[in-house]
C-alpha cells in the first residue's frame, strides 16, 4: 500500500461547480497535511495546510481532515478554468520530518 | 513571504559534465532544505534532506557521490549533478522550511530547474 494515495484522474468539472479532490494516507501518527497545486511545467505551490480534524476554509478552498479514517480532501468552490492543474496531497511523516506526496490528481475545469 | 529561488531555471549540458543548481530562501532562514526530482507525468520524489552545516540525508536509491549537496548557510543549498547522463534529465525542485515563525513543517518550493543532458 502506498503511503499517500490519490485518484490520478483526470477529473473534469464544469466551470462554477465544486471540485472535490480526495486523498488517503497510511501513517496513523501523521499530524500535518498539505495540498499543493502544480501547473504543467511549474513547481508546486502551497494552497492549504491542515492539522486538526474538521474543515479549514480559505477563500474558495476548503480542506477537510478525518484522522480516524486517514482521509484528507480539498474542495474548490466556484471552479474556474485557472484552477485546472494537478493537485498534490502531501503528508508529513512524523519523526522523519519529510513530506510524502501522492501521485496527484489532474483537474480540468471546463468553461 | 516564504519565497524560494532556484538558479538556473533551465540547463542543457553534454553527457559527462557536472551541473550545479542553487536554491535560496530569499526572505527567511531555512532550517532545512529538500531536493526533489520529478519525471514527466510523475509525482515528486524526495532525493535528500539538507540541514545547514551538516551532511545531507539521502533517500534510498539516490547516489550521494553523484548528487552532491552542500548547505553552507541558512539561505543557500546547492545540488551538483556530477558526470551527468541522459537518464539524469529531469525537473529538479528544491524546497525550504522556515525556522522563524509559523510551523517549521511547511515546505515552500522553488520554481525548479529543468535539466537536459544530451
């Protein structure tokens, strides 16, 4: 089992709709979780970090964490074509202080 | 804040030559810097973790004699790809985590360096 798993997609969402991206992880003691956005040919850009169970909202983005289910998600409201990118879920491995990335979900917002 | 730069952004070299890539944290002191490699349509793979003033910790399967890492200050780390070969062609990305303020586990990424070995 991979440490961090994401559906590679592609995920297509109409403009204005909600895009839902999901991620599961295997390390039960992990406490820090991150979502990065990566445009083609560019490096990852931090969107959200989340550390506690529940929801965390920042503008059109909401991260959701459920440690019992080892599940973290990202919701993008009012999706825009500029949101089209690959979204990477990352989990900090406790003790090792390094991030492990999922394979990324490619999201396409259709005008 | 939390800006990380890399230089060069793109490099093309001949097989057998060495290439040095610089990573700088511009507006914060980086406790730790990380070097990643990303092949097309794949996710980021951590190569090594670098702490200022100490030897880098390499991930399994990464040759430390081929990928030399120097972290001389809290704002600069370098990766040297020695005797580069075409299979080393990839997108190399550094990241840095901040010591001052915020959480030290958040990594901020540089823009990446695209290496092409002919």
